C-alpha cells in the first residue's frame, strides 16, 4: 500500500513548485540585473576617478625626472693624468665641493676622463675641485663654477 505524503500548506510546496522555482529564478536574475545596472555606472565612475588620481600622482612624481633645464647648465669634462709620466689615471675620484650644496662627483674612466654635470643652480658659485687617486697625492684647487673657467687637465703627483 502506497501512502502519499502531503506537504504542510505553509511550506510553499505545491504541485506547481517546479514552475515556481523557475519563476523565482527568473525574478532573482531580473533583480540581479537591475542591481548591476544601478551600480555599474557609479563603479565605473569611481574607477575612472581612481585612475585619474593615480595618473596625476605618477605624473607629479615623475616631473622631477624630466631633463634638467639647459639655461646655464653645462657638462664639465676633466682629464686626470700622472705628472711624472703624463699617463691617464683611471678610477680617480673627481669631486666639486660647493658650500651649502651637495657635492658633484664622478670617477675617471680608463682614459682618465671624468664628466660632471653642472646644474644652473651651481653656476657662478665658488667651490673646491678635489681629485683623489690611489698612489697619488690629493689635488685641491679653488675654482669658480663657470663654463670655460675650469681646468681641462689635472696633474697628480705620485704619493711620497
């Protein structure tokens, strides 16, 4: 003997339940679509605003990385040689000290050449040119940072 189970009336289950499930699913999908349509535009606007802010910060921070102004700037090239042999000295430290400012420096290459960029904020200032190399006396010379007024060659004496 088969007994047919009857669901309680408040369960919401009836013979049309499969259709109700599909209908509820369609209603839920419709509600989700409506919700997405409502929040899509504000989310896109927020993302565009965030991207614009990030871009502005990056561009502001990168502005200090742009090429320096060429008004008064120049590159100082100096050769360092041994006084006794006139041979170039590689790996010599060439430093320009300017009161109250960061020192400018470079290391000579295998041909004894150092290249130091002189920013316009240094131009016309008094300074001290210091050249050091292993096995040689330190060279110190008072200079004015003006294009054409700096020594082209520095001769180092052997250390005693």
